[in-house]
C-alpha cells in the first residue's frame, strides 16, 4: 500500500483536476466579484416584480447566479479538503460562505413575495410570458411551502442568521478533520506511531486481537476527551433544528426534514419498526461471530475483523478500477464508457495524505463534472468505496447531461440507490468469479458486514436522531449523559446480548458527522433496500428494470423521490422493500452459517 507524507508525492493522474472549474485563482476571484454584483442586482427586484416579464428576468438571473456560485463554492471546498490544515484555502471557503449569506439576504424577499400572490395572478404571469414555463413547476412547488414561509422581514433576519446556525456543524467538522489527534499504537516494527483514520480501518480488522483493542482505545481517546465540547456542538445543532421547525410552523422537526422530498413520516417510522421486527438474523450473526472467533466475550473491537482468517486481498487502485468496470458490466456499455472517462479525465482524488479530509464523497458540479474524494487503501473496503462513490458520480453526470439546471440535482433520498446498486453488483461479480472456498466465505462475510453497516447501523443512527430531537422538542436537556444513555440503549437493542460493553461504545454518537445533517442517515437504509430489489432484478436479466433504472439515473429531481422509485418498481410506502431486503440478509447469514 502506498503511503504519502505529502500531496506532492501523489502521481498527477491520481489527483483530481480543479483546473476544470477554474484554471487559476484570479478567475475564481472574478466570479466572486461578479456574483456580488449579481446579488445586488437581484435585490433591486424587491417590490419591482409586477408581471410575467419581470418575474422571468428575476428567475433567469437568479439561475445564472446559482450556476456561478456553485462553481465558486465547490472550488474553495475542494481546495480545503485537499488539506484541511492549510489556512489559505480555508480563507477562500470562508469568503464563499460569507457570499452565500449575502446572496441569501438579497433574495430572501422572493419567497414571501411569491407566496403573497394568489394562484390566479401567478397563472396569469405564466400565461403572458412563455419562457416562464421552464420555471413553472418550481414556482408551484414553492406554493407547497406557503404556510411555512414567514414575512419578508423575518425571512431576511433568518437568512442573516444562516452562518451562525451552521456553526455547530462547522465546529465539529474542524475538530474532527483538523484538530483531533488520535492516540498512539504499536507500529509494525514495534515503535509507537500516531494512529490515522486510514490505519484505524486496517487495524480494527487485524487478526491480532490486542492490536484491534489498542487501535480501538486510541481511536476513541480524543472523542472521550472532547466529550463535553462535542456534546455541546451536537446539542446546539439539534436545538437549532427544533427551533427552525417551530419558527416555520412544522408539526415536528422530523416532518420538516421530510417535507422537501414529500416523504410521509410513516416511511421513516416503518423503516425503524420493520427493521426491529426482523432483527433476529443480526443477533444470530453476532453469535456466529463470537463462536467463529472462539471468544468468551465479543466486544466492539471484534465486530469488524473478518471471520475467515488468512484472506487478506491486496487490490491496487488500477486493479480495483478494472474490477469495478467488469462488475458493473450488467449496466451496459454506455455506463462503463462513462466510468472510464472518470479515471482518464481525473475526476478522482485517490490517496490519503496528511490533513486531507477523511472518508469519501462525490460532488457534482453542474456544467463541469463530478469530483470524487477517496482515501484509497488498496484493499477490499476501498474497492467497495470506489464502486459506491462512482455510483453517485455517474448519477450526477447522467442527470446533468439529461436534465436542465433546474432539475439536474437529485435528492439525497434517491442518492444512495445508485451507489448501493453498484455494491450489490460488485459482490455478486466477486462471488460468481471466485473459486477459492475461503475467499468466497470471506466475500460473503464482507457483504454481511457491509449490509450491517449500510442498513442496520444507519437505522440505529436514524432512531438515535429521532429520539434526541424528540427530547429537544419536549424541552429536555441534551448532554453527554443523555447522549450516552440513548446510544447505549439502542446499541444493545440492535446488536443483541452477545456483545459485551466497553466504556467507549456509548460514545459512538460523538464521532458521526452525519448527525449535523438532520435526518439524513435513514436514506442510506431506504436506498439500500431499494438497491437490493433493483440489483436482483437486473442480475436476473429483467430488461424492463434495467431500462427504467438507467432512466432513473438520468432523471435528477424531475419528480418526487418516492415517485421516481415507483417508476422502477420500488414502493417504499409499503413495508415490502424493507422486509424483502431483511429476508435477503437472513439468507446470507444462513448461507454463511452453513459454510
């Protein structure tokens, strides 16, 4: 595995090319200034929109501003993520954020104005100006928010508070990515070295239990030390969510979060309830894990070690990319051609380097292309991450190519479908082509663990979010003890009695960045359930499902997420897709148990 002490050591073809957005900072600076002028211009429309023509002019200029702003913001953010310890890129991102507040303030008059119109007036505007047809659906969608939009003055105040309200999430991000230093562990040569996230993902899977324990303790050390600070940021984030929901007259903070996607809260509750009703195979898997590892006590740091020993696959990045293209062949030639373009045109930033943002993501930049951040470790997990993020990337690329700017961005609700279909196709390909019995067992074990992480763990997180937000809504205190107790109770419910508790387990809540994006994680689970259904049909050669799925990837946000999924044959308003995927999990555990 390649380790790099600085970004300069990474080969050029393994780094994304930000020059595709701006060739230099002076171009970025020009657009920043231009956006500021455009925002001023938009502000002048306040009180001046009197007919279809002026409404169109405002919306057209607003879309042009939005196009430029997305580029300006993405460029600064991607630069920061290359090295979160550098202060210069951070200052560019800060300027982009300040600009975002200005833009929000200069356009904050519009929604209250729009919603002050009666429907007949809006209809007459659209009829008199043909070009408004492009914006019509969006305008009517805004009417759904009528009872949740405040007066012009109140909206202006809220938009000015935007930056302050994002502080808890930003503070946690800085702590988590830039400030946190993990404890020390014993290196391969017996010397003490500081743990990195990349090392942790390797060590927590090490067959040597003492190494796992040591890595686990070192990894949690800074989170436990900073427990009060992190509890304070999380508590503030949750209270902000609750306050905003109240101010905007939503029945609850959960319903506010689901409103945009038009997802009934029953979908959320059904996901949790159906999962808990079918939790037995997960507990069975814990028992298998305990027996297979021959342990008196199964602990949290035993939960990630592969159960088939001696099978360590080294998968260099080039080989991983080739494997991905073969595995995703059932999606057709056009899909694979797009994937190859990602690598050849440097859409990906591959290697872990000091200060680089942890984890992985895909960021689609409309009018440019997707940018994919990885921290590739040349192993099976990294292959899955690559396949996952490229699923998002192709979704972004196809939606941008086939949709106008206004509907090109897909909802996060459907985002995880594209990434997980890829993962299911990958595991199927690997299992089909692997003759070695131990490797097959290893892959099956890997897929079960993947299922557990992408589905069960996310449902547990979703329930944690729901419970903590409900406490805040009732005015109950949120602090370290409350978070610990809530997390511990849920962890025990989901993981069963076979797992013996270490002190660190209950601090699991303190390291989850997604908790600063309220009610986001449940979408991993609904996406996973949908993907299991779709991938199974595609592998069975169901041409109709394949065609409807590829259409789905091109559809951006041209319809509500639940409706887009229904067109592919998945209906999440029923328990069926969840039950179906949990049934599949039970079969996998059963198969693994027999092996």
